[in-house]
């Protein structure tokens, strides 16, 4: 659903692009049809919260007088706040976080959770299940039985269409499973995020780099305009989803301020080498499948011109036997010669886009030297083998993106450490 945004060499530009990515990611599920980059600008969460009624504080962080002052809320005012959902749940260095803010942040997190990595993992796991291959066999048998009298080409075409539909159903399962997985525990995640934001804003004020409300409003306005809405229409849309545009603004402002804190404190401490860039490009070629080439082999067991369920089942059984005997890419040609009408092909280097789904995903997820389970293709029962894969040389833009990605990771590690220190020194009281 999302593509990784480009990253510019200059750090200031990079921060702006990250913020725009965050703006989009926050409404990933809110506005149907919008194009959304998958960038996350959330800072790392702090330590787990203390139980209700206790405090999380350094031994000498706050004077006792200030602690007593932070706890003093008139009984009448507390009752009025509770009646409106504005009761104080946590105090962070004397600054309150209300129950209403926690609830609104939970709703926002539920709408904007980044599930792309989990969807990918779920889809990969579904593809690798034995039941997936059995289902494809069942679909083939059903197609043959339901289309007796049709030509081989017609039956294969119908089967290919049903394979595509089945692949789409697997993708939907992967998305549904990922979404359901983010729902538990959002209250704690929301509270931790709000505590961190209070600390970020306090540090930005101390360094005099606090982002303005206008800066946050510009991000919200930009999202509304890109989705052909006015700010009022966009706010109403969020309200209809149970979220609040004010929550979005405060989140933007805190992260913009924190990015400036990190840039000022740590911007000069990070240096990335060419070797680092080469390593990251080789391990993660930018999310573009065609930046790698697969060395592929295929063994095909021919089936009769007139497809019959019994004949196909026999060839599938023979293919499973070959797979059990497979001993690496050097054995493929000799293996194919042991069965009647077995054809071996060394297809050489191919880009993933040259293959249709689900074969493409199966090949990408296979290990080097692995033979995939047999499947029925245009020419018969097929056994695919991935021998090796090669990362293509990235162009200058991709190398710059890799360099900035590494720089950002280093900065995030420093930011996480700094936020942890701020939290350890803070006076945090849970009501």
C-alpha cells in the first residue's frame, strides 16, 4: 500500500520529508484511495509505566515541594474534570495528561498503525504453508471437473484466473490478521507516547526550538488539500472515524520539535562510510524487487493435451518424488532425465517481475538452492529452483537514500538514548 519515501542528502530536507511521511502515515486508514508513503516519525517509547498511584522518578529529580504541588488538585475541580472525561491520569514534570487525551491517542494509533512489515510476514507465512499448495491442487481439480470438453488452453486460462483470485484472498487474510494484531495493548502504547511527547516538548522549550502551531497546521492543511478536502472537511472526516484533528496536530508538533532537538544535539556526531552504504544496499535494495536478479531453473513434467484429473495427479506425485531427491542446482538436469517427458531448463538470471504471482513471491521468499513445491503451469507440472540471487548496482539516488537511511538509524539510536535519560530524570506520577 505504501512506498518508501525518497531521502535527500541534506538533513533539514530529510527531516521535512520524514514529517510529510508521518503526516500521510497517520491517516493511512482514514482517507480511502489516498497515496500514502510508509514512513514512521514516531520516537521510541520510554519505559513501561508504573502502576496506578505510583511515581516514576530519579532520586533527586524533583524537590519534594514541587512533588507536593503537582499532586494538589482541588476536589471540586477534579470532580468537574472527571465528569467531562478530562480527569488527570498522569503528571509529567507537573504537566498533566488527561484520560481524554489517552483515549483519543488510542483511536489515532488504531487508525495509523503501520502494518506493512507484518502483512509481508503474514503473506510469506501463508505462501509457505503446505495447505496453500494443496488448495492450488484442489482448485486445479475443480477447474478440470467443471470444464470437461473444453480445450487444454481454455482450462489452463481458467485455472490461471482462479490462481490470481486465490492469491488475492491470501493477501486479504494477511492484512486482516495484521490489523487485528495491533489492537491489543493500545492504551499502554498511547500513554507511553503521550509521556514521551511531553518530555520532547519540554526539552524543545529548554533549547528554544519548539515548533509553532502554525507549522503543525500546515501539515494538516497539506493532507486535506492532497485529498481534495478543506481543513474543516478533513477534521469532520476524522471526527466521523472517532478521532480528533487536535490529537494529530499535537503529535505533529511534538515530533517536529523533537527532530529539531536531535538535529541540534547530535547532527555533527554521525558519519557514514561507503562500506556502510554498500552493505545496506546489498541487504535491503530499497524495496524494489527488480533491483535483484534470480538465477532460476525449471523442471517441467508434460501432461496430456486433454487434461484429466488422474493424469495430473500422477504427474504431481512424480514431481514430489523429484523434489525429495533434489540435491542442489547441479543435480537438476540429471534429475529431470529420470522421468518420462521431463524437461530441464536453466533460465539464467531473471528479474522477479518476469514471473506472475504467486510464483514471483514464492521465488523471492525461497532460499538459495531451494526447489519449490510442484505447481501446474502453462506447459505442465513445474518445479522451480532458485540457485542464487544477485543485488544489482544501485544508482546514485539509491545510494544517497541508503546513506540517509543509515544516518537516520544512527540519529534514532542517539535520540532513543536521550529520551531514555529524560524519562529517567523526570517526575512522572500516575493517578
